[in-house]
């Protein structure tokens, strides 16, 4: 169902400010997240091992947390270190702790074997902590399985129809067949798509001076296991030779999205839309955040209905079109990793990204609903 031995984005740093104790369900486990006085992010099972009270309504004491039912105190490793009125502490009094780490303004959690958790393997997105790139972090909750959201982000074909008036621009975008390249990676895929001499889409038009100028548009989408998507978008003045490397007058975006299963049927979606041209004009970040949210609500609307339809008929078989090649590859790769993990085999590191196939879409395979339900 889920891959455990990997880092999942669990929340934005701002959610833990001022000593906040955050209860969040990740992969169907209730976890308490907090930042201790040491500055470390701590993740403990959100259930006291004594009588099951939630630790998230307990009291943080430095890096420790006290259950406010009978007062047991737990350290960041989950070990009970104090029982009021009792000297001897049985070693069985522990709650599970999860490796956690802060990076890129997010805190991350490792749900599998703690011995395998290496923070250096958290995905590399250097623009997330480069001050040249500006954006506003945000969150959306989905009543849908995480794979349906990954499918949606893996597919540019829906831009034109779901997002005609927000992110897409026009239905024409869907009918572009070239140049598109899909690279199947062993931890996901990379898609590159150009659209020449088109109108700027509405979200971009709102933040540029020459709104009616035609643009050459390049999108590079990169989806990596377990569900980290980055979309590098570039809009250059049409005909300037951007495809040959002339980026004069180009404006760029880095759209970073983190999809983390909450349960089988619900998903956390963390996102930030970075731009490299706003300077001190924070209205640009705000406008982009609002436009993106508007777009994501369009996705949410159709994906949550899709989930309802799929739930209503578990025998319904999905069919495939060429635009589904990336998402099919992603599902197959992830399913194989989950299977290997269950069988105790080691999958290739989810951070390695060698190219393993020629980047040409096609070769329809049987679409899979495995791991959705
Ligand atoms: S339930 Fe937590 S101390 Fe008793
Ligand atoms: Fe979308």
C-alpha cells in the first residue's frame, strides 16, 4: 500500500512555531510533531503507551513531552523517563519514535526502518533554499488517494481542460504533440514539453507587464518517489530562440509539490510556487499563490469526484492513452519498490536518477489500479 523506507514531507516549519504540538496522520499513523528547545524536530506516535491518551494534548517540556492524563514523561526517543509517584520505570514503557528532519522549510518524516534513515537522502531541490527564488508555502487536503493526485500532476494533457482559465491558457495546449520527451527514471520520471508562440496563461499574464505578447513556453516536470513533484516553467518572448538557449527576457518558475498519503483515501498536499523575478514586489508571490490555489481547487474538484466514481465500482478498469506513459511508469516503479520492501529486498536508492529507457512516449501498457485501494 505505502512505501515506508523513504522521506515524506510532513509539514511546513511554520506549523511548529511557538512550541506547537501538531498531530498529523501520515500513512495511517497518528504522529505528534513538535520542535524541542534544542531546535530538533521530534516525531512520536501520538498515543501514550499507558492508557492511550493523545500526547498531542500533552505538555512539551524542553525536548520531552508529558502525557497530561497520568503525567508520564517521554524523551525524544519515545522512552518513558518519569512516572509521577513511581521510581522504577519498566523498559516496555515506550512510544514509537520516527526519524524526522527539517529541510527546505519543511519537516520530513521517515516511516520505515530507522536504521536506514539518512537525512542526506531527502530530495534535492536547491532552489527551495536559494533566496533568489521567492514564494509562499501552502497546503491543501484531498479526500482522495495520493496516486490519483500524482497521476494528475504527471499529466500535462489536463492543463488545457481542467485549467483553461487559470493555469492552462487554451485548449490548444492539449493538442501539441511535439516536442514532448518523457524519460523513465528509476525513481520516477522527467517530462519536457515545449509550446511555441502561444498566449501567456492567465496566472502568468497577471504578473507580467506585456500581457498580450506571445511566449515560447517550456515545462520540465520531474516526479520522484514517493511523491515529490517539481515543475520548472520558463516563459520567453516568442521567437527569441529560447529553445536554443537564449533566455533573455525569460521569466521562470519552480513549482514544488509534496504529496504525502494521510490514509488510503486522503492525502496531504504541500506546495510552493517560486519565481525568480519578483525582487521586492511580494504581490507577485501572492498573486501566483492565489492563482495556483485556484488551479489546485479545480484539480481537487475533479479528483475527489473521480475517487467517488472509482469507489463506486472497484471492477472498473482504467484505460490508457499516450499522455499516461509517465504516470504508468511511476505507478509501476512505486509498486515494485513497495513489493521489494515487503519481501525484504533492497530497491535502488530513491535518490538515484539514472535514465533507464529511451525517452519516447508510447508502448501502451495495461493501466494499473493496484495500490489505489
Ligand atoms: S494515558 Fe498517558 S499517562 Fe496515562
Ligand atoms: Fe492540475
